[in-house]
C-alpha cells in the first residue's frame, strides 16, 4: 500500500520521545501502586498512564523523563482529585472536607492515616519545596491549588443543584481542569521563568480554556454517560462552541508569542500542550472505562 503524500513526523525523534514517555509511564505506575486508596478504581488503567506520559513527552520533547516527572506527578494527582470530588464524594460537605485536607497538606500539615489524596499532595509539596524556584513560585502554586479546588467545588455544586451555567460562566470556571496547577508545578521543578511571570500565567490560563473546550468536544459521549458537565450540554449550539474555541486558541497564541524572546521553552511547551490536545481529543480520552 502506498502511503499518502504528506510530511510525516520524524520517526527517530518520535522514537526518542516515546522512550521518555515509557520511562515516565513506569514511574507513574509506581505512583498508582504507592497510593492505592486513591487509584484503585477501574478508570485508572494502564492506558491512562500511557497517554498522560505521551502528552507530556510530546509537549516538551526537549525535557528528560526526570524533568517531566513533576508534571506527570501533579497531573496524576489532579486526576485523583477529580475522581474524589466528582464520583467518590456523596455530598457538598464531603467536597468541602476534601478541599480542607488538601489545603492543609499544601501548607505542610501531616495527612491523616489512610488519606492517600492528601498524602500524595504532601509528597508533591515536599519535592517542590526542595527546588530553587519554590521561594518565588511556591505562593503561586498554593494559589493555583486553591483556585483548582474552588473550581471543582463550583462545578460539583452546579451538577448537584441541576444548574446549567452559561458557556461563558463555564469557561470562567476552566480552572477545574487543573492545567495551570500542573503547569506551575512543572515550572517550579524545571525553573522559574526568565521573563514576566504574570504574562506567563496569563498565557497558561488562556491555554487552559482552550484545552477545556478541546476536552469537552472529545469526551462528549463519556460525559453524557458519567453525568459530567460539558460545553455541548449547556444549550449553546455546536457552531458557537467551535467559534469560541477558535477565538480562544487565537488569543492563546497571541499571548504565547511575546514569551518566545525570554522563555522560548515555556512558550513552546504551552503551545505544544494545546496542539497535542487538539489532535489527541479527536480520537481518544485519558480516562479508562467505569
């Protein structure tokens, strides 16, 4: 069979990236085993760790597995948090308790025995606190964690009350995706930006909104089955969602562009995260089956 004429990705470079992802996946498998109270549910399958590690490796092909380890660790923790808030917690007070425990762990408190969610986060914080960038970015990390927890609580509240937010309200709550929390963890691990931190954070927030919609377009069927909110379930026609996605992507690229002078790797990582998701969500989802 003759392959179609096109520019295929370089096979050697793709092999190197996949090798990094393979090392990362083995490490993620160890984390799943280390926190069984958090990751014993069926959706935390091998495909989840495989695709997450590939997403990080292809988004930052210049990073080693060690340099990507914190992004992978924070991402896996965020998936565990999402599971606890959306599917394990039976009431709003339980969600509030999850937030309280997580913030306490982020502030250095010892988690209660058996609390694998807080224990994993405490281990993340311990690793981050040893990084040279932590004195500068540690408060930002704490702020992003708080925003993530608040956004998850807000979406869970909408769902429990049967409230249908507008598309703009929904996008305003895109922090529940966890991207900026993970990205901040990655920055602390790999080094603070050389340029303006506020500009980097603004660009990351814009990328997060893009990925929020890309995720929804790719996971519509699962969200219907699992009872999750989705941009396509808010009453806005698909054409409007597609239009907003195009606008948000253009804005994200506009904000990324000035970062290339001082922080080209950060700019490239943000853009490649967005573009990877654009391809990935055409065919797949990270979560395994219930």
